[in-house]
């Protein structure tokens, strides 16, 4: 399967060989995700977010991919959301993982935090992937700082 076919998904970004992110896929696009070799899907959108699929978990599992839903409120992301996300990614660390939310903004921040905190990559190396999607506003910038401080990580 040609990974370029995934570019039709809103804000698709291949972060590494094993992690790709995007906005909300359609039911049909999950078939493309499965065909591209992804083995797990992590959804950070709320159940009532724009374009959310009522049966997303069933759709993903019917395509033989693992499914994890960690609903993150756009207005009030919490440290516990990030910890659940870290646990989910660690659980699937040897799998190809597709991570999404509504527009790939929450996802961009969460993946950035994972790469800096857990993979110990320099901020300067991974921040450009966030900026490809959006420039975090004050709320999300403060959240990034809160999470990094809670893990005693500076912006190296």
C-alpha cells in the first residue's frame, strides 16, 4: 500500500516509520490506514467532536487493529490524559500506530510530549512537526510547560 494514499486524511503527518498522525479519518479511510500496515489506532478526540464516528472502535477492530480511545477535552487537557496516552503508546511500542483527534492539534502536542519526554529527543528536533500542523495557543503552550515540568524536562 502506497502511504501517499493516506495524504487524503485531514492533516496527515508521518512522524516516524512507526507513528503517523492526522485529523479525524472517515470510516473508509480507516481501511486505507489498515492497508498501510497500522496495527493500532489511538483516538484523542471527544466522542462528540466534529466528524466523530459513533462506531469508530468497532470499525477499527473489524480491520484487525487495536483501538484505544482517550477523550481529551480541547478546552481542558489534563496531565492524566497525557499519562494515559504515554501508557497506550508504550503498550503498542513495537507496533505501527496511527494517532488522531479532530484536526491533529491535540495529537501533535501529545506526540511532541511523548517524543521529548519518553524518547528523550530534543525539542528543537520535534517541534517542527507540531508547527506543520499548528502553532499552539496560550492554553496549549501552558499545558506543554505543565507536562514537561511534571516530568522535570526542560526545553532543551
